[in-house]
C-alpha cells in the first residue's frame, strides 16, 4: 500500500513525486509514455518542449523548489542567456536582452516614436512582476485560500490596479501599431500557457522573464526529469515507465489497475492520488462527473491550441551567427498570430567536433494548431510541415539546402505522444475577485488532487514546477 500514487508524464508530476517521497511518503510515479524531455533522431538530440526555461534565478520560486529537492543546476549552464530570445517580424528583429537597459534600448530603436510609452510600461511591469513573484513565493497556490490570505491579498491590490491601468493604456497603443502588438503577442506565446488575456496581472511576470533569466541546458528539461527520477528512487520511491493505466477505483483507498510494457496486468493501492491534468487517466475519474472540481464548474478550462513540432538536423552555417536559442517568427503582422502565422524555433548546441563550416545542430520548429480532429490527421500534419518550411524559407533562405535529417513521421508521432508532457495553450478566465488565472488543485474527492501547468498558467514554466509541489503539499498536510 502506497501513501501516494502519482500518474503523469509531465514535469509537474515528477516534482510531485519527488517532493512527496523526499518528505517521507511511500510514493509511486506512473509515467505512461515515459517520453521525458528529450528525443534522439539519428545523431541529433532534440528538446521536445519549446518553452523557455525560466524561474531559476536567485530567490525565484522555481529554483527554490529545486533547492528544497536538493537538485543542483549544471555549473556551465547556471547563468541566464544574455539574449533571452528573439522575435523576428518581416522587417524587424528584436533581441530581448537580460539587461533591462539594453532590452528597452532595442525596443525603442525599432519603435522610436513609442520610446516613452515602452519605458513607462516596463517600469510598471517591473514593479508588478516583483509583487507577483513575492506573492507566488509566499502563496504558491496564487488564489487566497482563507481570510488571512485574503487580507494579505488586499495589500497587493493597489499594485494590481496600477499595473492594470498601465496595461490598458499600453494595450490601446498596441492596437494602433500592428508590429508592436505582434511583438507582445509573440512574447505571450513563448512564455505563457494562457492565451486568454494579454495583460493579466501575471503577464508582468512573463514580460519581465528576460530580466529574471532564461536558461538553456543542452539536455533541456531532460536534465530536470533525470534529476527528479533520481531523487524519487533515492527516497525509496518507485518509478514505473511506459505503464498504462486501465482503471481507477476510488473507495476508502485508491486502486489503480495497470499494464506493464509487456502487457502483464496488476493492481496497486494507495491512500492518495495525484493526477496530471494532461494524463489520459484523468478521464477514468471523470466518467461520472461533468465537472471534476468546483474550480472547473465556476471557471471551465478550455484547451485552445496544441503544439506541433518538426525536428530538423541541420548544418550550423545556414543560420545567422547572432541567432538566439529561442526565436519567435511572425510571418505577417496583420494576421491573427495563431492563423498559420507563428513559428517557435529552438536551436541546439553545435557539434564541437567539426569546424563551423561542417558543424551540425538540431532545430525544432513549433506551431500551435486548434484542437480539431481534421487538423491532426497525418495528411494535414504533413501539409503543415511543408507550410512551416515554406514560411521559414522567407527568413532563412539557406535552411532548406542544409537539412541533414527530417523524418516527418517521427515528428508527427513525437508531437502526438508529447501531449502528455508539453503544455498546450489554455483559455483560463481570471478570477472575478483576484484577477489571477490560477485554478484549485483540489477535486470533489478528498484524497485525489491535480497537478499541471493549467492550474498556474499565468506563471509559465515556474508554474509547472510549483504546481507539482502544491499537489504534494496537499497530501502532506493531510498527514499532519
């Protein structure tokens, strides 16, 4: 009998299991796909998740959780990228530097007529980001949970109002400048999982990500997956990889029927259950309920777009020398961003064994497609892959001739499987009382809890780590 069973492939599920096992709970983690964060195609290593890694700076919430778990960042990649990311428009390229002075200078160089408005917005966003970060560190669920926390929330309300007023003014400016508007929309697409509100209070936290720090590991999130699995097992927890969940029965305890990779069936029992919002197992619990939690009933969650990624092995020389690790490419500033108009790129590290002329590297190109069946047929995805390459050809004219590896069938397969790992884009309404988009991880069952980025969609990558800890804390609080 386990104290806790965790079902999920995403990073937040691994954090939940590592945190619970590290605090003395007999824990089992079931990773259904076991996909992790990395994929090897031929000699090229690809990160499957295009989301930039943030929240690992000093005193940041994400790093605080990793420190609690005893996870140490690689020394050679413990510093943030000088150029956090780039946004490329048809006639402009904006480098988002980690230095706030350089960042604002870059934006005002491209939009000189709006220099003062840009500086004013960043002044407001910087203050709001600090408030949001401090609140997130003290109240990682984001939403006030009791009267004392609500009174604490009232203390930050003036900062929320001030930022919202500044954002309303800046939003009016964006509607009058299509290029600058696309720059802000592309930032949201890169950093946030909630595409419902361009200027929620949490958006300030995301727009200040370059200054807070964006990090790049050669192994991407796989470094974190590996470290968390190691912690689970060192804490005498059990990690089951590629086990399928057939049924979940909730009585006084939780009974989960699973099938091993070779098809052998078995039943495991636990006192508590944490399920990722991205896991197929969630539907096994939802069969008798239209809504699984009070939060879903009050503010239903809607998935708007899933990521589709093609994986390219290329020669390094076909890319610009100053290209950042993370790039958002916008083809047309007059079109809707999600109407075949946005490509998110991530480059890997070049092959050190070859000269620059022959060095090879990985390149992922990600678009976001509606959750519609006709968009996800093999034929439609092959057409989408061709469209991605055609659009990239406008910005990188030497790319097509320097593709070493491109397996469309593997790209389709990985993108389909990675839905359990990579977060889609959500539409989450802000709370009427707090303006936070956070959702409760409790369910109608007193021993079943949720984890995943949709619960803290405004917090971006930081929310993925924190939601895992939050779910584990629910179980630990029951024990105490």
